[in-house]
C-alpha cells in the first residue's frame, strides 16, 4: 500500500489542477434560465480554467449539482447580491459554450 501512495497523490493533483477558486468579486447581475434550474452570474472574477467566454459563470450544470444544491446556490447569490457582498466561486471546467461552470459558491468573511 505504501509504495502506491506517490501514484495516488500524483493522480489527485492532476484532478485538482482542472479547477480552481476565482477570488472575491461582487455580483453585477444574475439571471435564471426558465425551466432548467440553471442560472448565470456576472461579475469580474478570475478565470482559473481559461474558458474563453468568461463574461458569465454558469451554475447548475456541474455533474454534482442537485436540486437542493441549486436552491442553496441561488439563495446564496441572491443574498450576496442584495447585501452587496462579495462572493468567491469554485469553478470546474467549461461548458459547451466555453463558459466557466460553477461547482461551489463561498461568501468570504467580513474582516
């Protein structure tokens, strides 16, 4: 088991490089897509996955998304937008339109 540990770490580090945090930014606007449960967030976040269409970040199309996670993400975005607070996104890949796919949304501390 011990001799396979470096191989395991190498495999995990390759997967981790495919996603990343965007840093903090304010939401300038967001929109929902009728009937799909997906929505888009607009703001000036960085683009760790180098998607070419990074003017909007798509939420709800990640393979791990559920209806419950979608509702939580939408609530987080709405609250942050209304309070004019920054959020940080965790993106994981690009969709078929080469827009960043949001896997997680975080509200940074107010320190």
